[in-house]
């Protein structure tokens, strides 16, 4: 059965290669800004579902995987649009613990399974220089919360409680198990 990842994220693509399933990539054009729920777990699940549904319409006989990642600390921290916004986000995360939510939806036709992974990330206190140096790179701008844990943002992390790969963008170990179970529903 064909598996399609509804994402153009290079990080999600790389994590999908860890799974024992061949897959194709077909990025979703779902407009994430249509989801305004202030609850991060609900919002991340709705966005993942929107991405999966967008592609599942075109491929009703395939299993489509939609995923989204949200950084939450007092409020949802999206992808920064400006250097000032990125610096503000990093200052708010400095020396504190925040929660990263990654929602995943598996969809085939009208069948759907969804799950959310929650991971707590604690940052070291960050100096103004560290923040301005990082904001001067391209790294913060396409990532929720203005940092990439798998790249330069790794230098900010004091500790992590939960699934590291969920913070990167796809909880690979849980996805493997959920996908196995989901696929078995169509082979009986």
C-alpha cells in the first residue's frame, strides 16, 4: 500500500527514512493559519489532520501522513517572520522549560488515526550575544519557536523529557507502531 508524507520538511523526510516502509512525498497546501485554537494539543492535531486530508482527497487508496509541531510556552510560538520576533521568542524560552507538541494523523479514505507526542525542553539561560548570533543565521525562520534542536538550537538545550524526534518534527518510534497497526486494518 502506498504511503504518502504530506510534508515538504526535510527533517520529516529524513525521519521517515528510518521506518521500514517506502514512501512518497506530496506536500500539503493546507493553510495552517485557519486553525486558531489556543489549546496547543488541539491545534497541532487539527493542523496535522488538515494536511493529511488535503492530500488524502487526491489519493484515497493511499495512507497519508500529516504532521505538525508546535512550541508552547504561555502561548503558541509559531515560526518567526522577523529577526525581532525570533529574538523575542528565544528570550522567552531562555532559562525556562517549554513544551513541544507534535501531532500526527494517518488517513486512508475516511479512516483516520491521530496521536500527539508532548516533550518538555529546558533551555540554558541565553545571553543577548547568543541570541543575536543565532538570529543572524537562517536557522530560526522555518521552525516553530525559532529554533532547530537538530541544528544550531541544540546549543541552547539543557535537558529534554520525552521524544527528541518529536521535537525535530516526527516521533519516529511511535509512528512506526501506529502505522503498523493502521496498515494491519487494511490487510485482513
